[in-house]
């Protein structure tokens, strides 16, 4: 493998103009398609097979006017007035009359006739039903609805909006993201000691990310895709794109720093960097791709699309690192060679740039048991909140405090009770129930539901024109995130549907609250299988890469520990409500249902990045010297600075997305940022050296029969051709010197 990558790196350096032109052409083509033929992105999460989704499918077929998007308009009377006051009531009636004429609106309820007002008549709501699904309602229609409420606002009423039709659009372009990019550049400059070298990973990463995200936008025209999918692809692609390029550029500059007989020609150094660091990039990228693609094993379409979109951007990052980065390095030429005072012999001990890493590694090696116990205790403590993890989907309370969705949620809870934010819809298919029995069946069902202590109210049934499907809106006494509401949904499904079934009908419990409960249960069931799949595949890959059984096992166990700590910290902040002001969390709520699965997939791949780069340098030194303990110190000294820089870059890139308004992106970015922190600094740079020191030579043990079966990929580049020394005569023009490259 190293030999093939060596040849690829030298080829890219020689054909640098064609390589750069090819990538720019691809960017232009994909960019044109993504900009002109992009699809519509959705904010809704659907999961086939769950009861709530089956009910939605039934409504689309038999009761389409009830299956479209809805907008809930919340009214609050000014101080000293009520919604029934003459001026206020007239203003509401005029506004609702305007709303009925908005294109796409098929029905509008009235808070007065529908009795959807608080006991003191100061707060109420009206539901506006659209014919189209949430993702298909144009912005012009929602803007028209907001304009239609002008009479109510002019009369002094507070008007807020909620519902699927009013879901906010995800926006990830803001000052926090820009600051993150700037900080990443500064980290690169410090790590590489050169502004030119620091700029190269940024430029190449942006090329790969642009192609990936625009390509995903184009595919969205043919595949249903959520807005979260493109944002995740942007986050992951940018982070790994910068990091992978950093590994190659850092290795190239390290080789160019050699002097004397070890001094390398630029072209040969590019080939060797591509062979060694590039091999690590290929294996690390493959683990990320496998982990993301394995999201398809959950059987949940939106997660499958999300994982494949992110995996596509990672694949592009790998290809960019192995082709475009060598070409750009060739253009930079001698300008990347460190100054004379920074250069050294390849056989010399780690220079000052790796001195801190060498000191850190030797401190760990001297006290491996103490270091291991301290880290395990720290991460175990942070992971404790996982024990009371609750899953759900983000509701309006998780939107920014200043948003209309959050304000509307608070007004409803304040005026009518928390259950009005957790409405549960009961759909009853009575097609096989005799006509004479349908009314009695629905009345009895409504009475049964009202008799439940967890139900505050049940609205009269609404039936389709054919009389075969009816809907009942059930208002719980508790909010959407309350465990009592979840228990109510389970009781309705276990007990209340029996009478409907006996009469020949079919009853479904659906709605936003029921959907969140079903999706959470589905994802919780899929998590063990998902972890097993990526763990087994990663162990196989790492065993092939490092020809060891204990090293892959240690890598996987360390990943599980850092993942538990990251998820525990997320639970402590987002679910338990700690440090909410610091991270801009609007309200404490259950953790996003698909966060654990997504965190496992993404963080696993990123954790293996650091593992591969650290262990490959340890393995390389062990192959040459046979000294296991010194190989640990050498690996940390040679790779520690780069791993720290890579981790910091990922943290600031992810950290920039923490302060976006979207609660899903916020929680994902938060978990990944701190997951990288725990994994890189605690697990890979502390626990890994401690465990490797304790294992010694046993770390590289592999049964002979397995050694014969496994392919030898030579990730360390042990069988590369002898180095090509640079010319003794210095070039007067570094660019011209490379004209033959």
C-alpha cells in the first residue's frame, strides 16, 4: 500500500497542473449542478414502520386534508383586555379571515368557537391547516400567513407562530463559524511554523468540502434529505479535510527539515509523505467512512442518507489529501523547507518541536498505572449522567428564546397548560366498521380517553368525507418531554385500542409527541447492533494495519470510554440543564434521539484518526529498533504535536457550530467537540501511551496463523525505495528548480 501511495504522490507532484485543473473542473461541474439543480431540504424526520408513521401514511391516502403541514397561531391579549373584548375579538376574526385566503390553506380554526382559550380568555390559539406537507409549503405562503395577522398585531395583541409549517430554516453561516475557521488557521500556523504551510490544508479542505456539500445539495433533488444532513457533511468534511492535509504537510516538512546525507529532494519527500502519512490517512478515512455508512444498518432512511452524505465528504477529503495536496506541495516547492536553524539529521533525537511530547510520553511511561487510573476515574465521572439518559426529538422549547416558536410554546403552557404543547392525535380507520356503529364507537373511545387521569381534554372527532377515517385530538395533562406523557401514549396503545380492534377498526396513536416517542424507541433498539457492526469492522481494519490483536482492542475500548464521557456531558448540559447560558441552550429537554447513534458513528471514525497516526509512528519505530517502550516515546514525540493540532482544529470547527440556533446541530456539534477533547487528550495522548507501556512487546503480538492470513499493507513504508538526496547545489529560484517535477 505504501509503495502504491508513494507512486501516486510522485505522480501528483509531476502532474501537478493537471491534478489541480482536474479538481477545479470537478468543483465547477458539481458546483453548477448543486447551485442550479439543488433539491428542497426537509426539517421533518420520518421513520417507516413505526405506528406514528403508519398513521401518517394512512392520512395521506384517505384523509389528505388532515395530513398536510399545520401552523399554530398563538394570540395573547394586551394588559387589561381579553380575547373576547370587542376590538380584540374583531381583530382576531379579521386576521383569521385573511389567513383563510393564503394560498395553500384549506382550513382555519377559531379560538372562540373552538374554545381553545385559557380560562381567563387572555391566551388562545388557532390552527391553520395547509394542503401540502411541511417541506413543500413555500416560504411565500408562511410569509403571507404572518402578514395576514396584521390586524391582530395592530390591535395590540401578541402573535406568535408554531407548527410544522413554521419550522425555522437551518442556518450555519455566522460569526462563530468564521471565528472557528480563523482559529483553525492560527493553530495550523503554530503547528507547522509557516503561514504558507498553514494555508495549504485550508485551501485543499475547502475544495473537498465545497464539492461534497454541493454534491449533496444536488442529490437532494432526487432523495429526501434533511437540512441536518448537509450541515453534518459540512462539519465532518471541513474537520477531516483540514486534519488529513495537516498530517501530510507536517510529515513533508519534517522530512524536508533533514540535512546532510538525509536531506531529501522535494519530489521524493512528497512521495514519502504520501506513502507514510497518506497510508494513515487512507486507513483513518476508511474507518470514518465505514462508521458513517454503517448508519444505514439502523434501517432509518433519514439517518442512512445523513451518514452516506457525510461519508461522501470524508471520501473526498481522503482523495484530496492523496492527490491534490501532493500537487499543491509540489507548487510550493522549496518554500516549505524549514530554515537552516530548524533543520536536523533524521537520525537525531526528536527536536525541540517534539520535546514536550517526548517529556509527556516519558512521564506517562514512568507512572503508567497512576496515569491510567486517573484518566479512567475522570472519564467515568463525566460519563455518569448517561445512566438517566432520555431520548426525544427537539420541540419548540429548544428553539432560541427569542424565536417565535419558543415564545409561542411558553404562552401556550402559561395560558392553557403544558399538555397543549404535547397534543396526541388518535387516528381511527373505520372502513370495516358498519356505518351504524361508527358514531357510537368514536363516542365510546372519546369517553374512555377522557377517563384517563393523564388526559386533560379530548376534542370532538373530525372525519373524512368518506366517513372511513376519524381523528381525535387528545390533550395530556403533562408536557411533551414528561415521562408521564410517554406513559400515556403507551397506555393508549396497550389498552384503549382493544375496543376499536374488536369492532373491526384500526386505531393509531400519532402526532409530533407520539412520533418522537416512536423514533426514540427505534433508535435505542438499533444502537447495540450499530456499535457491534462498526466495532467488528474497525478491529479487522486495525488488525490488518498494525498486525496486532491487543492494539485494536485497546483502541475500541478507549473509544467507548470517550464516547460515554461525551454523551454523559451532553446529558448533563442539554437534559439536566447545566451551563445552559454558556452554550446558548434554550431549555432543558431530552437528548436528540439520533444523537447517540450519530455520535458513535462519527466519533469512532475521528478517534481512529488519532489512533492510526499515533500507533503508526510507534509501529514504525518498533519495526526499526525492536524497543517497545522507546517506540511509545518516539510515537508521541513525533506525532503528539500534530495530533494536538488536529484535535484543536476539530474542536474549533465543531465548536463554531455549537452557537447556531438549530438545537439539533447545536447538540451534535457540542458532543463532537467535547468527544474529540476527551478522546484526543485523555484517551489517545494519555491512556494509550500508558497501556502501550504496560503491554510492552506484547502489544505487537499476533498469532502466526493469523499473520500468514492477513495481507501485509506496509502502512509504515518499510519497503519504500531508498531516499533520493537533494542536489548539493542550491537553486537560485525554488519554483524553477521544480519545473522538472
